[in-house]
């Protein structure tokens, strides 16, 4: 198994929101984490049909191009009443004709879909954010870490923090949407503290436990 002794890693993303979250999560571990955008790398086509496949496509492309280990994430919103949609196509639901992304439109599209299937009560509007982190090396070796955050889809959107679908996602046990939470609240975790809250932080916590010698909860 490859090591991460060099403390240099590529974050294989061009998404500004994801890059901010990875910077927050990786900061305590002393890594020099530059993004694929920093290296001038193109965004590869995400042709996979699972979060794992798309995460691998991005991480492997960055690792091969830079010769460094690369960390990528593929994530999405899976709504029970919509048979798991938008799922791996979460970002696609936000695509506009000019190639940009409009997540206000994407949230509206999700709400319309829920109304069309008669999902009115909170119990009918359950779903989860899923994040799969892939650590890939230039030779193709890869590892996967999956995190999920359960919650309820609310309407209208609440809050202007976070990114993507955060303003319509109310995590279980909280009265704030992800869009109303600070980064610290949304992650819900720092090394040595409580379990993570967000899907990305939960996936990263598993990565940190496996790769960065972070003790598991309950261990000495």
C-alpha cells in the first residue's frame, strides 16, 4: 500500500465549494493540498454510473497528470420519493444551456418532482447526501471512503451558506438546514472531537482514520 509521507496531495476538483470544504478538513493535518484547477488540469468527463466510478475517474486523472496522490469526491443528493434521484446526476440537474450551473433552478426542479409524486409530509420527503472520497495514485491504485448524511427535504430553501442543495436539506436531529450552518457546524467534526455531521466530513473522517492515524471514536 502506498504511503502519504510526502504531505503533498492534489484535490481533484474544480468546484469552489468542495475545495473550501476540503481545505477546512485537511488543514489540521498539515497537507499541502492544491486543486486540479491550480495545476491547470481539465475536468475529465464523469461517465460513471456510481459515485465510486466518478470519484475514481477524477482522482486517477489528477494523479497521472501530476505524479502525486490525488483525492477526489463524488457526491449527490438521493431522494427516496424520487427513487434515489438525482443521485449521481445531482450536478446535471443544475446544468443550464450555456454550460454553467444554477442550483436555485436545481432545487426548484427537485421540489417540482416531489410535488408531482405527492410527497407533502416530512416523512415522504426523506433523503440523504452521499459522498464518496477516492484516494488514487499514479499507478492506478485506489481506495474509497463513503459518508452519508440522512435528512429531510424542506421548501422553500433556507439559508445562504454552504453550496449546491444545502438550503433545502435539513439533517436529522437539527433545526437548521446545511444552508443555515457555518462550515464548522456543517462538518460537525474536528480531529479528536465528536462524529462528523456532513456526508463529506463523514467520508473524510473515515479517510483520516485509515490514512492519517486519526484514532477512531472510543479508542485511546
